[in-house]
């Protein structure tokens, strides 16, 4: 039987899409602003690093409402970005191998579909592995301390 995601997961995914989309739009604008100020490849690399750091912070604090942070979280998040990049690149390479001159619409459909699948997978990995809150160790139930009755204290004295 298929289990539907809980409402908190759906809400977290909505926040994930809004945060990621917002960072994506801001990155696109920054790329336009840096055009001419530096070579496009350098600007793209700089914006990719900065936007990945920013998106990781937003996803941690807003999307997943986690208190986890630090370089380890940023590295794990960056690895998910690298895997997504490899996946979308592989999809486009496969398209061009199957159809050497695809239309712009076909190319965009493949790219956006691959990006959507990669984004869903990234959300799942970030939620399950990167921003998960470790569960506390189950505490063993301590046996109640025996009460000493006053009569036993009086006899012992």
C-alpha cells in the first residue's frame, strides 16, 4: 500500500520549492548584473557557490526548520547539488545522443523534467539525511525508589 506524505512533509516541500526558486531567481538576476564585470564562467561559478551556501541556510532554517548547521551540512548539501547537476547534464547528453538537433522546446522539456526529478530527490535526501534531527536515545524506565515507612525507620533507630 502506498503511504501518502504527511502534511508536515508537504508543507516542508512547499517551503523548499519557494526558497529554492527564490534563490534561483536571485541568482539569475545576479548573473545579469555581473555580465560584463567579469567573465561569464567566473560569474557563474561565483554565483553557484554563493547561491548554494544561501540555499542551504534557507533550507535548513525555513524549509526543514532545523537547527543543524556548519560546514558539514554545507558540504552534504553541496554534494546533493553536484549530483543534481550530473543528473541534468546526463539527461541533456542522452537527449543529444538520441536526437542530435532537438528543438528548444524539447531540450527545455528534458531539462525541466530532469531538474524536477532531481529537486524531488534532493528534497528527500536533505530531509532524511542532512537536516534530520537525531532522535534521543530511548531512556530506560527507572524503577521507583522504595519508600521507607516511618515505622521501619523507628525500628531501625
